C-alpha cells in the first residue's frame, strides 16, 4: 500500500473547467471566477457563491464541448422564436425525478 495521499478529482476544479471551455469563453470565465473568489474571501458565506459559480461553469464547459451542442442550441432558439414545440419533450422525460402532473 502506498503512503502517498490519494487525490480525488474535483469536477469543479477551475483549471479543468478552463481546459474544457472553448477559448472564446476563457475571459468571461476568469472574470466571473475571480469575482466570485474575491466575494468569497470577503465574507464567510461567500464560499457557496464560489462553488455555485464553478458548478455552473463546469456544466457550461460540458455542454459547449459536446459536438452537437451548437446545432441543438440553434434549433431551440428557433423554436422559441417561432413558438414551435417541434422536437421538445416533457420536462418529466428530460429531468429524472421531476414530478408527473396529477
């Protein structure tokens, strides 16, 4: 058995988020990350805001790195613009555990 500590990967690691984000979003991420980090440093309760910022950016990075994301986003934006429900699914089918209507 090794005496070296085992480091678990943190899905909200800002270094990993930056690696996963497209370059066009790096500046915005860094601006928001440092803003949240500064707020967290100024107040005890700020840590939650920092974690939330990182979580949202991790999800953004995951979505943006999906090859079909841009096409799906355009399709949703067009559906919203025209009021179309084509291609939509009920939220109960999209979000596990979402309550079904009675």
